[in-house]
C-alpha cells in the first residue's frame, strides 16, 4: 500500500509540474482585460505594490478552488514562533498534535499583525499532495487542515521547508483579487518560492526573477 501511494503521489506531482511548465512557456499570461477585472491563462502568483509611504510590499498568491490567498512576503518581520494558541486549549487531539509539533521546532515566523490562526506556508510536496491533491510551487495550510495528516506525514514539515505566516489576506475569488488597484502583476518560478521561504529575496530580486504580466 505504501508503495502504491508513493507511486501515485510521484506520478501526480510530475504530471502537474509538467502541465504548469508547458503552460508557462507556451502561453501568453495575459489573455484580455475586461471592464472590471483581468483574465489570465496562467494566473499571476506575485503582486508588488508601493504603499502610501513609498515602501513597497509584495504578496505571493495561492489560488484555491474557493478563494485566493495573499501571503505577505515583503516586508517580512521575523519573530519567535508564537502560535497564539495553547495545545492544551484544544479539545481535538489532532489540533493539539499540530500545535505541539510546530512549537517543538524552530520554525521561522513572520508577520506583525496576528489575524487569528496562523498559516503554515511550505514547499513539502508530499504534504501538499495529501491535502490539496495537486502540486504547486508553494502551499499554504491552516492548522485545522494540517490536523488531517497522519502523524508521520505531519512530522515531515520542518523549519527547512516551512515558515509560519501571521499576516495574510484572502479574497473570495480571483475576480475580486484582480480588482485591487495599484499592483503590478508577476509570474514567478519555483526558485523564487524557495527564496521566499529562505527569507533571502529582496524586492529587487523579486522583480528581476519574475516576469511582469500586466
């Protein structure tokens, strides 16, 4: 059974990345501009903007079936791993297990304003496939979604492949996200995602490594 699951995961991951690679290399990202929103063949995954005080900000977009998530990747404000929750305060043993695991290792944490439960952003393709059923450059999961994992798979989330974000935004749909004013839209490769997790991507790095699509 383990061998079958492993083969299925590897095959699905390879097929998904092959499809994404072909779409990125052969299709023009921008298809058309509607009156109120933009439409793309390959949706942008990076937004860069300047705020009112002149300081730029950057969001990494994760497209979900029911929403679009914007993770604040710049500026990053690193700090200790405060989950704003206590394992003992959860009645569900699976949630307690997740909190204990994240609190037992030195995961890097970024974000200045807690928005409730944190979001774990990672590049662990095994965990991503188990939860989402598809491959991506980056994955973002709430603690409750991670609680669905078996203990053995949960423990594959490590400080080397995951980071805890306290600041993020969420839109109901891609149409809603595309109506946000003042953003430059980019398509970034997986290497950029790795640099974001490592905390080594500056704004200049992000702009030079990604392709502007609008």
